[in-house]
C-alpha cells in the first residue's frame, strides 16, 4: 500500500487467512483504547454501588475484593444537570472489609429546573500511586438517574404562519426564516433551507434505514439474512402523499411508501411530518415488514447532511461508541466532538459511532447552524459519521475511504447489539431488532446559529 496500515489476514497476500477475525481485544494495535474497554472495565470492577433509598441519598457500597479493604481508595460523588456537572464532593466511606457492604448517605442537593434531567455519579480512585497505576486512577464507578425531574413547561406556541404550495411532484412549505421542499416521487424532503442556506445534500431527507456495514460478529450470522433479503439496497416506491394545513402555522405531510428487497421481502413505511412555524418537524413512523422474524441491523432513518455540518454534540451515552449490549460502562452525559472524530478507527471500516439512550443531538457548523434531533417519548440511538454504511462496507482498509462529501446522520429507534465474543455468540434476545410491526417518533428542529450561518 501507499500508506502505512495495520494489516489483518491477507494483508500481505497470504492465503488462507482469517481476514479481520484476528482484530480482537479491547485495545488497538497502537495501545489506544477501543470502545470495548470501558464496558469490560465496568464489568470487572470489584466495588458495587447500588441504591437503597435514592430519595434520601442512601446507597449501599459492597467490597467484592477477596483480600483487601477499601482504605486505599478515595470516594467522591458528582451531580450533573442535562449532562453538565453542577455539584460534587468527597464521600467518606470508612472501613469496608473484603466481602462486606455498608450503607452510606450522599449529601447531594438539587434544585430541579422544569424539563431538566439529573444524574448522580459515585466513583472510587486510587489514593496513592501503585505499581500498576498512578494516584487518582478510577477503579470503579456507577451512575444513577435522580428522581427529582419536574415536567417541562408546555410551549403551546406553533410559531408564525406557514405558506403551503403544491405542484405535480413537489410540496413547498415556507416559514419566516426557513423553507422545505418535499419530493412526492421519492417520498422525502429534497431540500431544507434555513435563512436561505441548505442543510441537506441532494435528496438527503429522512429515509427508512434497516442495514449497517457489517462487523466481524454480524458476518457470522445476521449478515447472511441481510444479504438474502436485500436490506442493503431496498428499492422504494412512494404510494401516496397528502398535504394538509390544519392551522395557519401547521402543515402536515402524510406519506405511504413500499420498499422491496430480495426474495419477496417487503417493507411498508407510513410517516407523518408535522411542521410548525417555529421550524420544528415532528416525525411519526409506522413500519411493517413481510417477515417479522428477520433480525434487522437497526430500525431507524438516515439523513445526508451538508458537509459544513461537521460538529456533533448530544446528551446520551458516551463518549465512545456504545450499543444495546455494550453501554453499562458509558455514562449519560453531554458530549461534543467533530463528526470525523466519531469514526472509531477500526482498520477495516465497519459499523461504528452509535450512541445509546440519546435525549437530543445536534449536528451543526462551527457557527451553530444546522439541526437538532430530539426524543419524543422513547430514547433514541444516534450516530453522525462522515461516511455511509455503503462507503464503509465497500473498502478493505480505512485508508481506502474516499474524501468525505458530507455528514451521514442515523436516527434509530433500536440498534442491533454487537454480541459478546469474536467467536460467534449472538446478541441477547433483548438486544436484537426484529422486523415486527413498530412505531417510533422523533423531532427535527432547525437551528439558525449566529448571523453568519455556515462557516
């Protein structure tokens, strides 16, 4: 190759080989951490912290070590509001002998704001340098949702008036500082503009997405059914589109689509977009398939965004990627990065960058121009990457990826787990996504950013 690579099986032309089956472990070849690391660390920690009476701040600490007490550790706590730390303190635990447990009271106080969510995190660090780690190294932690939430104050304002226009193949909706064009043939938005500036690539509006670039566990079971049923390249036909304007500042677009794969696999997708004058689009989805036993890669939608929307921040699990069966070591927090940094550097590009339990996510330019995705009822799974699943699947090494042309945003109701081992164990039933009749919803909010808009 023209550039250095971390080769896997076949990288030097040898045959037979195990291809990328040999890329296992919880650290990369350069000793940087994989997203598997925090999950394994959390599973292996020898201190458990559990709630006994969370309203009174009483928690049970159990020492699961066989031979040492916890005197060599320091304990602390912190409270976060919407993922941002607002208070913290030291926690005096006292003597807890091996195998014993003790109740402690954490003196946190919260003055809850309507609509805000609060979390408590308890952790244990080394009190002194050890031969295997330095003072301050965290050896155990646990996060809890605090039962102090107050309902958000309902905002019943629908914004300013909307202008609705419909011609043969296009529906146009115009607000005070935004406009939308809906392609009645393709069944999605072809253009979304904020203050005259586009956020979508051509025809990049939401479309149902059930596939992912397979990783080394997918290709040992689920991938074969995805190929058999043609999930990678479903052909969509728009059956019906209806637009109505129930109020001056509300427009509703109802769409009925049918997707056809291989071997008679069919997907029926009904979606309702409710647009208000504030630039908020509520999206309700109803999905049915011809084979409810099929395990999908995900149940969600995908959007293709302008390449200038290269910043991603969210309130959900992170900071590394996480999945339904690999998320207990990933705390809920407010995280931010570039879109390119969301690419986990697997040498063979594959599914990556998913974040579970997302409350909201934003994809913006450096000026704050872009879109926000928000949950309605159920939590979301969200990924923002510089490449599509098809682009990642088509290349053997990450250096073979082309120059990114935009940001690919996946908004999922459910995402298939990744399994527990490189030798083939499948995800638990609770972490699978079956093609059963399903409904899910989310909101899209258009963000103007500052007066300069795009970078």
